[in-house]
C-alpha cells in the first residue's frame, strides 16, 4: 500500500500490477510483459533476490529495483552484482521513487 501510494504521488504515468509473493511475481512475468519490477527483498515463497536471479536465469527482459526495509552494504552489493537497477530503503519519499523510476517510465 505504501509503495502504491508513493507511485501515485510521483505523478508518473504507470500501470501497476501486484503479486502477493515472489513466486506469484515470477509467474506473472512469465505470462505478461512488464517494463519494470519493484520488489521487496523479503517475501514469502521466493525472496526478491531469488526473484531477480530467476529473472536473469530465464532471460526475462525486465528491469528490477528493490524497495525494502533492510539495506545492508552486503544486500546492496548482492543486488548490484545480480543486476538490480537500484535498492531504495524504507522509509522513502515519492521524490526518491520518482528519481529512480523516472528514466524507465
């Protein structure tokens, strides 16, 4: 809800779809073309890092950024090395989200 509200506040023209967990997100990506994925790091069934790895392994043409409450240096490094576009720490402002997503919208 927080991310959806912040996305509305960015003023970017985005179609948003949600998934209840990492596996459901991956299943959606297999069935539907998306330009960008915003993922939490901690999710049931498949965490965000595993989701990113699976996206890359399956050569799904989508970019992914993390919005998460945890952001250790190790996590940031893992995300970057795995191909994430960014990692935003919660709490965050709509302006930060707009800045990071603006080039993809």
